[in-house]
């Protein structure tokens, strides 16, 4: 999964025409460019240079690491951050299995440990080393010393099995090649590290994120990164992917790259993953989304946390000859974005661009343009482009352009059919409680919350003990209600959710169902109150006093 560590920011002025070079952007940030988006200025693109106005860093799918940091600084916990970015997943826990990852830069195994080790059933004494070759292990007196004995083996194991071992038990490559938890050995892919998944995560977080965030209010972002890293490697291995220690998978430098702050984040989330279909989800992430995630396996959502990113906005100036050369079109004639996803500033991410030259015309995806021109992301617009791109509905995303109203995507039928007859027979559905059903709503409604920020500001309503009125300005759907039966809470036909705010200023939704209400907030998820439970809740002051319910109550 190619991505860029969010903390490596360098300032660079990219004026390739002046340098006579093809554009090269390195890992890190570019000074955000000024100026406004110009959507149809009637200016020819046949100029000495072309300016691209862009947002974000990386592919933008799944969690944005800078966005997670921004949300953490706003008070979001790790679970809320993860639910926001991985909208069609649920929280889960694994049995902490061992995993195996390739160490791509290593060509041989010659290791030692201060406390000793084990190889081929033989104990290696402190001060001795082990060299693997051709299915055999040679034990020597220290690194490069005299041979003690040779045994058949392909792996060197720590002296004591299990995770979270002390430093003197870690295997260390001779010649200063780094320390690693778990076992080191040779397999079909070369040198490999077999270890507990929680130990592995400790070597990933400081390389894929910024340990210093823990000191500036961002510890929850590091916890979210730990869960995402754990889910990603488990899902990748389960699907047959070969996971290594580079950006093609996740950057991992073993115990030598660990940091006490990120180790705390790994320990605090031990075994935690995001699940989809009962299995770990392939939780991709990138440094910066630019303010809107890209969709794909996970629903596209607004990323307000990304405003803290040094790559939230960027500019790149490229020469026409560089573009023509990159796409092999001959002499340059024009370059324009012809399709975009419509999500965010400047028409959103580029879906397709057209490059016209004297020899031929090429149409390339936004990601292909990103790679060939080495841009920071595929979210860019050509400054002063004469024509407007066609908006193409994203494959995933609740508020896709041309996809209808804000709530049209929301399917409440699983929950409403379950509850419409009063207290449901959960056993008949194979459920012990409502969580399996209401959990389906949590990621979907959270997308609507994120996409409906403007609507929330304009249509906030307070839910009084009798419930929102049919004429409420905050209603996004018609509510039919029998006002004479407040003792039973809400009755009448099922309506679309209404935007509400509780007495603590927390925004959320309330869904009217027969004989009950479903409440939703990003922190609590969707919770149903039925019958007497709802009556008691309203009598005690409802949202204004108690805030959003934290559990389902059936009566």
C-alpha cells in the first residue's frame, strides 16, 4: 500500500520549466499556494508553464493520518476516528496471531541476542551468534567467531517465546543491522520476521505516523494508527498478499525503530482491529486526504481534521514539455481535467485527464497522472482551465454527485422492520441484542453527519420531552405523530432521521419508529429506546439532560 509518512515535510519550490526538468516531488510537504480556483477563465493552456492546484498527499483512501491527528486534537477518541474513516466496518478483536513479514533489504541472517536464543531445538548461549544458510544454522562464538556447532534449522527464535519481551532477548543482526522482536529466518521470499502482531505494530506506528503527536494532543491518532496497521497486515496476509517492510505494504523497521510513545498506543489497543464481514478489513491509509477521502473500499467522507496537514493545499508548476514527455504525445498542445469526482474543492479528485500532443492524444486516470508527474495526490485542478470537467459519480460515497438528496442513500429497513411490531423476537433472528442491527446504521449515518455539516448548522433542533414536532425546521422527513399518546413516546409512521443536538451541544440524529426512537451520535452509535424505556428516558429530561443513550433498551 504505497503511502507517505506524514511527518517528513520539506519545503520545495517546483518550477520545472525554469529548471528544464521533468517534475519531481519528494516525500513531504510543499508550501501551500495562494490564489483562487479558476473554473472557466477562458485562458489557453498553451503557455510556458502550467500550474496545478492540489490537495492532500497520497491516495486518500481510508484514514488520513493528518486528519486523524486533527480530529484527535479536537477531542475525538481513536474509536470515533476509525469509525469515521472506515465507515462500513465495526470494531473487533483478534486472538493475537503470529504474522510473517519479509525484510526486503536483508540478504542473510546472522544474529545474536544478549540473553541468548534458540535454533533447531538447541539453546544458543549469551554472546554466541547464529548464521543461517541452506537449511542449516551455524552457531559461532560471537559474530564471525569460531564455529561451535551446526544444526538443521531455518529460523532463529528468541530465548523466551511470546510478545513484548525485554530488550536483551531481542535478536540483533550482526554488524549493526537492527533489533527485531520474534523470530528471524529464511523462507521462499528471503529473510523474514515471524512475530506477534502486536509486536509488529510497535515497529510500524513510528514509521507510518509521527510519535511526537502524543505530546501535542494527538495520542488518540496514534492509537487509531495502531488499529489500522494491525487490521491491514492481518487482512493482507489472509488474502494471500506477501507483506514486506516497505511502503508497498507498511513501513516496518523492527524494534530499532520503536518509540515509547507509539509503543503505548500499540499496548493500549492490543488485539483491536476493524472488521468487515467478521474478518479484519484491509484498512488502507495515507498521509493527507486534502479534506475529503477518496472512497473505494470505504465510503468517501469529509475530512475536516486534515486542515492541520502541511499538504492540505499545494501547488506544482510544470512545463508543457514535461507533460508531453511523460505521456509520450509528441509536441505539447493541451492538458486538461475532463472528469472529476465532485467531492470537495475544485471539483474534487481527478478521475480522468486528457493530454493532447502533435503525435497522439492520451487519456489517463488521475492516479496515472499523479504517478507520471510525481504529484502529491490525484486531487488537483489545472489553474485557468477553460472547460469544466464532467462530474462522475464515485463508486462509493453517500453523497455522490447526481445521486439525489442527502438521505436518499439511507436504508433503514433492517432496523425499522425489526422494531415496527413493538418488542422484537430477537432469538428468531439469531440475535441476543440489537447491536448487530443498529451497528449497520452507525457507519452509514456517520457519513451523513460528516457530509451534512452545513445542514447541521442551519437545521439544528432541540429534542424536547415530547419529541420533535411535525413542523420542526430541523426535520428532513415528514413525521406522523399521535400527540395524544406521549406516555408511549413516539408512535406513527416511520420517518427519515432528524438532525438534533443534545443539551451538551453534541450533534446527532433521531429516527422515529413505531413505539420508539432510534438515537444516533458519532460517539454512541445508533441506539434504540422502546416502550417504557423511552418513556423513562423522556421523563428524566431526554436529550437535553441525559444526552444521547449509550445502550439499547427494549422496554
